[in-house]
C-alpha cells in the first residue's frame, strides 16, 4: 500500500465505517478505525504481532507488513464486529423509541 493510498483511504478496511481517526493494524497493512483497533488489541495473536513489529523496527525494518491474521484472529475479529454492529443497531432502536437522538443536534 502506498503512502498516498494510506493518507487518502476513506473507510476502515475491516468494518467499512467512514474514517475520522485511523491507525494501521499490527497484523497487516489494513487501515482501521479505532473501534477495530480496540478489537484487535483483544485478539488472541495480538501480543505476538505487536512483538514481531517491535523486533522488526529494532532491526531497522520501517515498513514491516505484519505477521498476517491467523484463522483464529480472523474469526475473533469478525465476531467482535458483529457484536458491535448488533449493539449499535440496538442502541439506535432504543433511542428512536424513546425520542433520543445520537446526532448531537437539538431542534
């Protein structure tokens, strides 16, 4: 992925949400939102991915592509995204029925 592509990516590589703040995955070169980053930190292989990146940087590798996502990590992250989607949808439905707004605007 080129620097131009990174700087101009509009959506999270994992969940598709519009990016306001982003970071790069420790597992690969995905550009991810902060919610996906929080999920990633809890993935089974995160500690090993983090340590591998640190070692690469210590060895002078500035563009480490990551260790990749194991099947276990892919499954874990997919489940977390599904939980977030269900939770967000549920919260919005509750707000709609109670007359609350998540937009932050008042009329």
